[in-house]
């Protein structure tokens, strides 16, 4: 394997994507105590995934057509597979724990919640001191479950 700047960048990016997948899928579930509720949220913005996968495919095709290094093709293929999983198979979740909730990879203690609003289209808006979390529930049942947990711990 040639250790060019491109390959080092692709390797670091692939390791980062794998770390993201492991953190989101395993670490959040096990960290900060017992999981009380895990709700899958509506997906928004699939176009970002299509664009990014398209760019990786374009780079892969250019590398092959210009007789680029095989190791670069392999790393682009690995990165492509990881981002196909991230973009199309992994959904965004909110994970409720005993002391707070995980959303967008960050932990928000229940004590920091200042205000909650429910919009007409089923979006639960949680305002903390510095952030506004917008939870797009897939169904009214999921929304009711989230409201029950928040009422119990807030």
C-alpha cells in the first residue's frame, strides 16, 4: 500500500466513519445507564447522502480510468460502503436514559431542558440553554412515548 496523502486522508476518513457508526450504534446504547426508550425519528435530507455517494463513485471511477493506485480504489470502496450504510440504512434516533437523552450524538441532561413545545405536524421541540432540539417522530405512538418519558423525568 502506498502511503500517499490521498490514501492517508481516505484512511483517516474511513476510520472516522467507522468510529461514528460504532459510537452511534453501540456506545450510546450502553453509556450513561439503562436505556429507557429508543425512538427512530423521521429521516430528513436524503439528498446529502445521494450527493456524497455520487462523489465517492465519481472519484472511484476517475481513479480506475486514470490507472490510479489499487490501494486508493480499495479505500474509496470501503468509504463508499460505510457511507451507503450511514446514509441509507442507519436512521436517526433519540435515546432516552435515566438522567437525560442522546440526540445527534450529544447527551442532554433532563435538568437542562427549559421548555418543550409540540407543533401541529408532530415535531417535538425541546429547548435547552444553548440548543433547540427538533425531534421529528415517525408516528403519534412514538410521540406519546417520548412525551411520557419526558414528563416522568423532567
